[in-house]
């Protein structure tokens, strides 16, 4: 994969027909992406699709991301391999919808909208889509978190159950029922 194949100047794209692309990074590029994302391994990464004109100045990216990733298990640190198959859609708009001047703003329903860039680098879009598709808490098969017990010598241990905010409510409810 070369930079010339991944970067498109949006103003130079043909306004009346889609542009197809297919990215398959080299093993060295996969290692660099894996390092950037904190992965133990990355294989079979592919990103293919089209950039389609939408109206006079807007563009829609419709693509498919495929990758095999290896991450450490959050419990045991054993390697966990996951196959990712993800459809990716981005809409690049020349004029973004207005954002109200308020302290709190609701998230738009369409999270695929982005401002139209001068230059679109598909390798950046591919890496971002991969980062968003990664399992947040990969677990090896059969890996379970054990109960954490924390205490000072001579004191009652603090258990996981004790740190849950509503753990004492059931005992309180039962005590109130007995009083009635």
C-alpha cells in the first residue's frame, strides 16, 4: 500500500461517478498500525469500498473493513484473537448542519457525518474504523474475574460486593419488612 493509493484530493474526484478503492496493508504497515492501536498482532487487514458523490459537493464513503486482531485478555493477559468484519459508512459534507450555541448539545442521530476534508486519507479512515471496531474487553475462553478482597491487618475485609452502591438496600428492605 502506498500513500498515493490512499490519499484523495476531494476537489479532484470525478463529480459524477464513484471511485473504488481497496487497501491491503503490507506486514510492516500492519505492525505499525498494531503498535499505534496497542494490539499484540494484526493480520489480514483489508479496507475496500467506494467514494460516491452525493449531491453537488458532498461524498459518501461506503466500505467494508476486515481484520484479524490479537489483544491481551483483560483477565489473564493471554492472547485473544478476534476476527472483525465491519461495514463502514462516512458522509463528508461541504456544509455541516448548524450546531446551536448552547452549553449542552444533543448528539446527532447520524454519527457518520464529517466535514468535507480537502484531502482524504483512506488509511487514516481505515485505522479509525478498526480502532472503533476493536473489542473493548477481550477475554480468553473461560477467563473469569475472581473476587477482590482488600483489607488492612486486623480489619474486616472490603469485598467487591461491599463497593456496589445498592448492595445494602436489600438488607435494609428485609429489615423494614420485619418491622411491619
